[in-house]
C-alpha cells in the first residue's frame, strides 16, 4: 500500500511539472489592455453633449436673429430635432459594443440585455444629415451582432470573434460619428458668426453718452459669448481626436487578434487606452 501511495504521489508530482511546463511559455491569458481600451472607448464622452448642442442651436441663436431670418431658422430647428435620435442611436450602439467587448475580455459577466432596448428601431437615411445607406446597414449589422451575443449569455463567444465580426460595422459607424461631429462644428461656426456678428456690427455705432451703460453690458456679454465659443471649439477638437483614436485602436486590435498576449501588442493597446483617458479628462475639465 505504501508503495502504491509513493507511486501515486510521484505520478501526480510529475504530472504537475508537465502541466506547469506546458503553461509556462504563454502564461495565463490576460486581456486587461483590451478591456481597458474598450472601457475608455465606451466612456469617452463629448459626442452626446455636442449632439444635444447641435439639436438646441435655435434656442441659443433665436434672441439674436432678425425677424426676417426666424422662419428659416425654425425650419432648420425642426430638421435638427428630427434627426437627433438617429444621431445618438449611433453612439448608443457603439457604446454597447465596447461595453460588451470589455466584458468578454474580463472574468465577470453581467446582464446587458436591457440595454438592447435603448438602441431603438433603426436609423433613417438622411441626405441633409449625412447618414447614408451604408451607415444604416452598419448600424443594423452591429445591433444584430450585439443582440446575438447578449442573448446568448456570452456563451461560446470570444474577443476574437466579437472584433472580427464587428470591426467593419464599427469602423463605418465611427466614420459617421466623425462626419456628424464635423457637421456639429460647422453649425456651431454659423451660430457663432450670427451671434458675435451682431455685436461686431452694432457696437461701433453705439457711442452716445446715453448708451454708455448699455454698451458696457453688451461688451461684457460679447466677451462671455466669445469665451464660451472658444471652449466649445476645443471640445469639438477633443471629440474628433477621441473618435479617431477609437477607430485606430479598434483597427489595430483587429489586425493583431492572434497576438493579443504579446508584449508589444499589449503595450500598443495600453497606449490607446491611456490616450483616450487623457482626452476624456480634457473633455471633463473644459
């Protein structure tokens, strides 16, 4: 009996050495950098706020508009409000994708099934807004992928599968968000010219003694609005930088799917995550 125990102990010890030896070269699979990149992408911010600012353009510019321009401004306001939900739905799909990707790269599982309801019923192509049929197709493709993955309880899914199946649609939707952010910026530039332009035209002619207090107040208001637009311009720049970083980071993730545990790939993804966190901090501090 003692001989059998010694033989069993020797066998188990030898087997443990074999298993350790097999596991040692690659070590435990760690997708921490993937998770951090996905988390930073999901929490980037900026786009949602700028979408709301685009929607509410008329509310800010209306007090400064001449009567002759108000009718056209109200028509543009109706158009912006009609496409707003579609614009934010694009962001919701990408955020949910990144949240799901982060969960697949981690050890824990959470139920995101309720978030599917936030995605809405689909987008509508709109020539004036810039959303095209290929953006609609990408949105549909990504929401189908998310529905399939989340409904399956993440069983038999992996980071590699998720990225491989989703990258093409992710890139198209990020391109749409970048184009829309540029549309927001252009609209803001027109708003800025409208509002600040009034002061540039009127103030030089308001030099009478009776207008002194009014002119002083107008100058203060002008400086406040100019500062506001300067800060907003910075937010557009940061938002565009962030969206571009997300697109590049996801592209690199797809290109290196079979090398995610290599140090150079982990370092590269870590850098993208770090850059996105810095951009997010910049957006939060503005």
